[in-house]
C-alpha cells in the first residue's frame, strides 16, 4: 500500500490524500505523519482509501510520511506537497534501516543525535512498536 496522490484545497484548507488499497493490513500497522510549517504535525492511523487533514496554511509545503508494516518488514512512502502540486515522491523498503524497538531509549536518542534526518521515520517506527513516550515526544 502506498501513497498515490495528495493535494491541498485552498478554499477549505484541507490536504486530501489518496492511498493505494492493494495491501490488506490492520489500520494499526499504517501510520501517517503530516508535517508542515511552524511545527504543524499530525499523526494518523487511517483506513485505506482517502483521508483529509485540515492544514493551517494552504500555500505552504507539507511532508506526508506513511509507514506500512512493523519492525523490519516495513515500507516508507513520502510525498512532498505544495498546494495542488506534488513536488517529490520517495519510496523506500526499510529492511536495513535502524529499528528503535531493538534499542533502549538512551541508544535511540544517541542514534537520532547522530542522524537527525531520520527522526520522522524512527518516531513513526516507535509509534507502531513500543510507543515509548521518551521517543515519541522527540518529534513535536
């Protein structure tokens, strides 16, 4: 299951996202993080198909990160959206990526200090796994 498309309706200030429904996973195995300007962030566990997120600034750029699966059997999809235009799409299988569930909180924080670009992915992975507050609150 991947992200198919996303666009922002400026009249309603709504980000509209369409997902591929090819995979049949429970919703708790799908986490979507929407990030935008001024610390805007929403974490969702949507049902397959379509979903909407109210956004503060319809002209801003938003990053939509979807994590599907658990542990090492995961896939990340990222869309970067500005208005009605998708400006980037990133898809990666994450078999070889750092799994926070295998480490204690101090180790995860040390990893993130050395790899700050991996923060959103690691927090999404934690949300799917152990849900430790000390890691979840790092992105906020």
